[in-house]
C-alpha cells in the first residue's frame, strides 16, 4: 500500500513537472502579457516599473529559475493581473467550482441511478427506450451548447432563472456557498443541471448495464425465492451491487467534472477556477495558469486515491485482497 | 393415504423465443407427502429446474406458466395474487440453489441476508431475528454461529456456504423445500456430510423435500420416490428401490447402466446413445424415440400418455421393459 | 438461425441492418459526411467570399429573404452570412480536424501498442506508464492547457487532439495484441523466423482491428466535441476557419437579445452528428461484444 502511494505521488510529480514546464515556456512563446496588461497611456517609466515588478524584464530561463526557487518555498508566483499570490487566488475560487461539481454529481446520481435501474429492469418497455434515447442525446450534446440552450429557454424566453453569475452566498465554516439562499440557489440551478446532464447520461448507461446483468444473477432469484419484497430485492440486493461500478466511475469522473466545469463556468459566468483559468489564458497570466495546472494535478491524484478507498469499502471482496497483499 | 403437502397437476411452462414457443415443462404431475423426499432426476435441459421455479411462481419473461395446478396443502398457488405468493416463498416453500457461491449476495453479510428473510415473514425485532439466525446456523452444524453471522459469503468455504443456505431454508420451518442440485458443486465428502445432515433434520420436522439432481446415486441414498424427467416430461415415477431395481422406461434403464457402480467391475459401461434433444425441435412422437433401442413406428408418430403400471408407479412408454424380478 | 453466415463481414452487415435505429443513424452519418466533403457544391453561398455576403442582410431571422432575393433558410449572422452555408462549411472543418486527429492517433497508438505487446519488458512498462498517466487526466483539460501553450490554429488543435487520444488506442491494441501473440499461429510464425514486422502487421494487426474501430468511432465523436469546446473557449480554431463550435461561440453574444438562431442551428447540427456517431458506435460495439451474443 505504501509503495503504491509513493508510486502514485511520483507519477503525479512527474506529470506536474512536465506539464508545468511546457506551459511555462509555451505561454512565454505565445505572447507578451505586458502588451495586454499595461495601460497604454502610462508613461515609459511607469511601464518599465511594472515590467520590472512582474519580473518580465529578465530572460525566460532566469524567470523559470525564480519560479523553481519559489516552488521550493511553496510559492507558485504572483498573478500578473490580480497582483495576488496565484495559489491564494485559485483557492479563493475553488469553493464555487466544488459546489457546482458536487451539486451536478448529486443531481446526476439522484436521478440517474433510478432511471438506469428502471431501464435495466424493463429493457423492452417504451419508457425504458425513452430513457435510453434520452441518455444517448444527453451523452452526445456538446456541453457548452447545452448551457446556451438552458440560458435561452429558462433565462431569456421563460425568464424563470438568472442567466449567469453566482448570486448571494452565505459563509459556512468560512467557505462561501450558494445553495443556502434562494438567490444563490436560483443561480446555481442552471449551471448544476448543465454539469449534471452529461454525468446523468453516463450514470444511466452504467446503471442500466449493471442492472441488466445483475437481475440475472442467482442471488437475485434466490432473494426472490426467500419471499423478499421487490422493493427489498431491487433496493438492496441489486442496488448495492450496482453501486460498486457506478461509484468507481463517478469518482474518477469527479476530476472530469472539475475539468468540464471550465466550460460550464464560462457559459454561466460562474466565478470558479475554470472561469479563472480561461480568463488567465486569455490575459497570458502565466503564474495563475501554471498554479492551476499544478493544483488540478494534485487534486486528481487525491481523487483517484479516495476512489480506490471508496471502492474497497463497497466491495468486501476487494477488501480481503488488499488486506492480504 | 395422507394428504400430500404439494400436488402438481399437468403443469405446463412455456418460453417464447425467437425461434418459436418452447415447452420446457410439459404436463408434469407429482405429489410429495409430509416428511417425504421426492427425487427428480434428469439431464440438464430436461426441465427439472424450471419445474422447481414454476412451483414457486418464479418464471420470468419470456417464460410463462401456461397451464396446470400447483396445490400446496390443497390450495392452488396459481390462483393466488403475487403478494400472497411472495408471503409464501421462503416461508411455506423454501428453495436451495445449486451454487452457494452464486446464491448468497456477495456484498451483504450473512446476518443481513438471514435477518431480512426472517423479517419478511415474521413480525420480530431485529435482535430476535439475529438470535433465530444464529440458532439456525448452529442447527446445521456451523461452529461459533454468532461470529459467523458477521462474515461475508466469500469468507466461507463452499460447504459452509451451503450449510448457511440450508439453515436459511429450514429456519422458518417450511412445509416444503425444493433443493436444486444443492450438493453438485461440493466435494464428495462434504456432499455426504450435508446429505446425512439434511436427512436428520427433515425427518424430525416432517418437511417435504423435492431433490432435483442429475445424479441417480444421490437420489438412491436419499429419496423415497423418484421421478425421471426427459425433455420436459416425467417419463417414469415410482418408489426409489422398486424403480432402480426394475426400471420400466428404457431411458431410466439407460441412466442406471451409465452409473459406473451399476455394472460389475471390468465390464463395459453402457452409455445412452445420442444427444439430449433440443426443446426447439422435439420429435413428433416420443421425445426419447430417436435414442431408444426399443423404438417402433408408433413411438415416432405418437406421444405416449402417462399410465399407472402398479399402485405406486406410473410410466410414459409404448414398449416398457419387462418388469421381471 | 437459417441465415447463411458465410463471412464475418457478411454476418456483421446482417446484424447491423437488423436495427432500424442504427441504419437511420448510419445513413444520417453518410449524409453528413457527404455534405461536409461537397460543402462547396451544396452550400447556397460561400460564406467566406466577401463578394457573396451583404452586410445589409445581417441578423435576419430564419426564412427571411435578403435584398437581392436570396433566401436565408436558417437566418444570417450579424455580417449577413447565410447560417446554413456557414454551418456546412463549419461541419467540414469540425469533421476534418477530428478525422485527421483520430487517424493519426490510431496510427501512433497502434505502433506503440504493438511495440509494447511484442517487446515487453522496459519498453512495455514505459509505454504503458505513459498511457496510464495520459488517461488519468481529462482530455479537455490537457488539450486546453496544451493549446494555451501552443496558441490557436487548426494544426495546433489537431496536435492537441492526437496527444490526448493516442493512449486509448495504444492500450486497446496492446491488450488485443497480447491475446493474439500468445496464439499458436504466431508461435509458428516466430519459429519459422518470419520478420517481426510481417508477423505484427500481417497477422496480428488484422485481428486487433475490431476493437480499435469501435474505439476510433467513439473517439471521432469525442474529438468533434472537444474541438468544439476548445473553439468555444477561444483556444481552438482561428476566426478565419470557424468550426461548428466557433459558430456557436459567435452566436453567444446575440443569444441574450433573442437572436437565438446564430447559436441554435450549428448546435443542432453538432448534436445530430454526435448522436449519429454514438448510436452507430454503440451498435457496432454490441455486435462485436461476444458476451451479448445469443
């Protein structure tokens, strides 16, 4: 287990190093942020002062050296645009993204598992075909366009929900959240649904495939032969076996949700790390992009570990193997 | 004669397949009295398992029970609503499946599966149900039953798992137990242990038992009466000793001659020629005719009806073997 | 079954034609591909020929007629460009980008996958470790960061797509090739000292093609979707070569003022294309999956 952890972290470090280097030099090659940042009306002295303050007067390899030196002290650099430490900036936006991601996954699971089970239990019923057709469409719809259509329908034509922004937030344990105020919740619904639809289609497909396979297992027939109610058979015996693959895939998908939040956050102007990334790429705000990258790689490694642990908690057979190994 | 616990009359179970309707159980009639053990013997695909599931009303689409009566203590189960059938399953009629590895749900602990069965049929507290479960495990010879309750199926040996399943079957003192090849997956030594255990427990409780198997030797040691199935029909029934000593149906004769211990050492075994027929394309006449050494023109054109050949025996054959001493 | 199942291909065709949904999706896909290939012939207008577009016809609703009597079936954008024509040209770019990217990814993945399966040892562990790492990060994010570093451009989008997709093929090919390589005929070919390239490309490769084809189909859909997302986010194709994704992005600003058609129709085209590909891929997978065969 320890060796496994060390290997995982080693891999993560390697990826971080390679990607960070590529992006660091790449962004330098793409363009000079100074052109975008500096007020053209400022005088030459002021401009030079800014360039020096940002460290952009040095050659690129020197800048990279500073960056590495900063890293050893846990400093990922300072945003050119916001003039704040990049890591701090990202962490301040992280709660918004996490709230969006978890809300999306929650909706996907709450609706997706029952729908998938219905489709798996009665594969030939008209409503099952409808569910499956819906999931193919949900699976295929480009996420950003789907977001635009949600805005068009619910914000522009019907006027029920706001088109973007995060709305009012409340601090819970010092972290701002939206879902506790009506205004915040109304801003959260559309982006969360946008995140949820794709995941829900995935959950439906997984659950249906799992259900269709599990209902033919002997233990399901045996559960029925013991006189258990259909609700108990489906709700405990089938569901518990389905949760194993669904939780595994969903856990691995959490990373994807955070990645795809880039799209949803852009469409709905949701102030999370995805929107920050896109804005920073547009403004060539290199420290923020590099810091984002390193943080997400770290996040991914953590998510994969949590999924592994959750998987063994759900499947007693895996637990034994790990214990012996 | 004492009233039978279970009396099946002309049971017909059909399956709709792409290639047409298949009659898996074709006019099966049988009786089991209290404390009696009926062995149903047949090759795989002969309809013996489907007969068991039909009695329990557990035939799933595309199958259906197309005709006949299933009388439990005089009440026709086929007229009962599903809710009443559910109450009956596991309580009045218990079933034991072939492979204990596949029948116990792998992700639920033994106690969960035992307690849920008890509480589906008896209005008792969870604590009381656990006590009952532990008691049942003790009864079938499982050491330290209270600790065993906390384990998962995969943590037990095959023999131990099958004892758990037997304990679950006996737990609610049913009128009838249907056991479908319960010892086939076990080692021979474990098999005989479990067989003698079953005999002891059943005799004490006057429980009727239907023992479904392909193995005539198991039946010889356990059953009081035997029904031989071929291609969905019972071709011969009778008291076990009488039937094994003086088989009347050529198929029964064939089964007996295929058992190694039935012929003196050094002599050749006599296998039954040909293959089990496919239920999709059964011959017009007697299903066994193509493989039968005694078949005549009549056999190929007409199906023999069941006839009583003595007080305790019945037979479907135009050209039975001489029942000489 | 009384169907004469002579060749695997024939059997495949028969199974495929049995599902009406798959046939419709397949025909739809064919139509879409033809429209993209013959965009210049089919489109009512060349939307990038300035002589053909008229700024006075800007932002017309679907079905309106322009000043010179030209009918804008799906409306026009703010510069007076016919949306239908822009969509057909956009489709061409979307399909071309994803097709080139996936074919290259297949080629690279196949070579690396075969190499890993054949050589084993260090070569295999290096390749497979790279595959594992690659696949543990979301394609969109990796592509996005790569493009942030590479800058905009059709060629750069293709490079990014290849980089995020090769690993799927390398993994699949290696797994399938390992099964093949253990079979007797390969042992025999090895014993006969046939050159490895001949064994791998002549004998092993044809047998690993079915799963590769299924994944390639799915990945074409993925590539189209990722390209559209990247272009929407402003790091994909340049404004001079707008794909469907960029057309949608361009319409974003007009959506809130009710001019929905600029974003709506390109999105529908994208959606229909992706649904067709996914339906076909699903069905092909079901046919090729031996577990589902009855």
